C-alpha cells in the first residue's frame, strides 16, 4: 500500500475535503496548495499524478492528531470533531423523494410479516406430487444390449 493509498483512505474515512486537509497540514507548519494535494488523489496513470512522499504523510498524520485531539492546553473530543465533519457535508437535495414501498393486494399474504399465512387461497395448497409406487421400475437399456466389437471369444 502506497502513501497515496493511505492518504486517500484516511480522507474518505474521516470525510475530509481538500481545504480541510490543507488546514490540517498548516497545524504543523507544512504548507501545500490544493492543486498539489489533488495530484496525490489522481490515478497513477494520469499525467498530473504525483507520488506522496513520506514527509507529506508524516506531517499529515501529526497534524491529524492535533486536529482531532487538540493540544495539551486545549484538548478536544475526537468524536465531536468527526461529528462536525459529518454535519458539514452538504446533503443532496432531490426533486422527488423516494416513495415508501407499500404491498399491493397480490402481496398481502407476503407483506404481513410476522403473521402466519391464511389457510385459504392459492398459496395454501400443497404442490401436486406424482405417486410412483404403483408403476414398475424402469429397466436399464444398457443391460439389454450385447456388445460385439468384432472379436470372437472362445
């Protein structure tokens, strides 16, 4: 796993935007632009891809500790910081809300959940099984055939 992969996974797991990552790096006096940071998140075959060095990742992790925990003089609760990140994510507004699923008349038997199905109706009938006990067992066709491969046995 490369440093770029680690940085990407932390970004997703902690729900961080590029500007927040830049602020975290500035906590440890490490200056980086958004475009340089964006190069770390590109695909490896992209022309503007840049490999994340150990120094960048080390400074990001040190800044992340300060960002989440705070300093000795001003400690923070990491859960509060993460909740704040989650609240800052804009919700997508859709024009129509997804309607809640309601069972139709056909699905009334299935849609009742914990109740047992009624004894009437087509679902209550047991499937028809053919009774094979009266018929004779089938004779294997292979047993009747006499194989002659051209050689005479004595």
